[in-house]
C-alpha cells in the first residue's frame, strides 16, 4: 500500500482507504468477540456500564491519538460510539441470558 505522500491521484488514495477500511473491519470484528465474551462473564446488565473504566479508556485513547497525529476529538467520538454500542450489546446479551433467551447481533 502506498504512503499518502506517494499517492499521485484520487484512485491511489481511494484504494489505500478501502484497504484500511477492510483492516479496520477485521479489527472491529475481533474486538467484538471480546465484547461478546465479556457479556458472558458478567452476571447483571448493570455491569455493562462502568463509568470509571470508560472515562479512563477515553482519556488514554485521546492521548494516544494525539501522539499519532490523529485529532483527539475524532478518536473520542469514534470510541464513545463503539463503547455505547458495546454497553448496549452487553446489556441485551446479559438480559437475554438471564431470561433464558438468545441475543441476536
């Protein structure tokens, strides 16, 4: 994959972005596996939301994003969206398990 400075046209850039998007999807899919497992280990839906953990995580993401030259606000928005989905998923999964049902994605 070309580095940004080596891209000479929009097609080069689009190809690189498409490749990165595929990589991101694969990483998010792997991450979701851990979220599913976490939901299996928790006993109550309320355990899905851990304010202190979330804020610590977001602060670390913002700091690391800045180190990498990524806008911290952008990184925080992406991670908060991801975290919100994870919390909602865990709550649904735990509730369904406790009620003897199954969770769908």
